[in-house]
């Protein structure tokens, strides 16, 4: 009960300081006719998403670094674990000087869904990266220090973006579509296997931070398979594989394991050591 109460208080504070924006004003391609259909939400999940959006959680002004993270929650592409893996990490980063953007994307495996992961959800993810980069000045962030973070199914989306093509369309009428969707760094937390490259990585693959529990075998497998590819190209990669922890421990506060409860600190340490948190933009 105490943990639930603390979560509800945190959840309320996040909404109090944040603002939600649609990724496409007139609706996402293929979903325009359904953009006014209400979402469904209860407790820890959101679904029935037809008007993809980004919720901006601004950095604490006293600690602002100019860095940003675009966050994709998991949920098996059937629902979105939006408060625990979207808003909660966004607020955690904001409290540490990193402006965060929690994305609601279309769900390819929700019962009755007309969407696909590779076409619609991936389009939402790339659009979110481009949207944030296009609006960097508005949110006082550095367009060259924008990272992507994916959890579980959201880690499949972050992989599709990080390991895919990044260039914008220079001839696009929408200026957002002209932006690159390349993340400057990548945080991948117990990701699923979709989006991980079968062949070599591109030299444009961003520096990456992986984290998973070894007893989460399905989700640790893609990490172990891709590590040699990072090493072959000399792309910076840091990996934390915990002996236990299972799957879906969110920001660690649902676990009794000290290592899992403290894991978020490893992310900010990596970002600091890698130079993503400096200099501060005036």
C-alpha cells in the first residue's frame, strides 16, 4: 500500500509538470480518421492509442544540462506501461537535469489492431526523435545530445531507430520530416529481439547502454548476440547483466534486490562519463 501511494504521488507530480503534444497535428499517417478516439487507461497501462504523442517533462532548471532522452515504454505492443516505464523514468531524468519525452505509440498487437510494428509503431518512434530534434530550441536542449531509451517492447522500437536508417527527407514539406532521427546515445533496458541487426552494425550506430537480468533469458539473448558487433566496429557500449531480477522491474522500485533498486544510477553515471551531461546550455 505504501509503495502504491508513493507511486500515485509521483504520477500526479509528473502530470503537474508536464505537457503533451501530438506527433502529427492532423493525425499519424494511416490513423487520421481515428485521431479523436479516446485512449483507454487504468492504473499502470494505456492502450487504444491512435493519435501518437509525446509528453514533455522539463529538466529541473537548477540542474539543466541541455541533454534529452526520448522514452519508449514497454507492454508487449498490446498495451503501454506508460506510468512506470514512461512518465516515471521521464521524471527521474528531469530531476537530474535531463529533459525527457515520454512517447505514446501505436500498438501493433493490441486485439483488433490494424497497425504493424515495422510500419506504424516504428514510424511513431522515428517521428518522435525528429520532433524532439526539431523543437530542441523550444525546450532548451542540445540537438546533438538527444538520446533514446527503450524498455522491453519499447526497446524493440529504440533498436529499430538506433540500428536503422537515420536520414531525414530533405524534400519533405513538413520540416520535422527533414530532421535526422539518429539518437546521439541509446539506453536499452531488457529489450525484445526485434530491431536488432542480423548483420554488421552501421558506423552510425550510437553509443549504447544495455541492462538486463540474466534470468530474463529471452531478453538478454539479443544483447549478448549484438555485443561482438559493437566491439568489431569500436562503437562504445556498456552492459550491465544482473544475476537475478526477472523481467519488467521498471525503475527498480518493484524489486527487493538492492542491485535492481539502484540500477537507474548506472544510467546517469554512464551518461556523465560519456560526456552527454555537459556542457550546460545557457
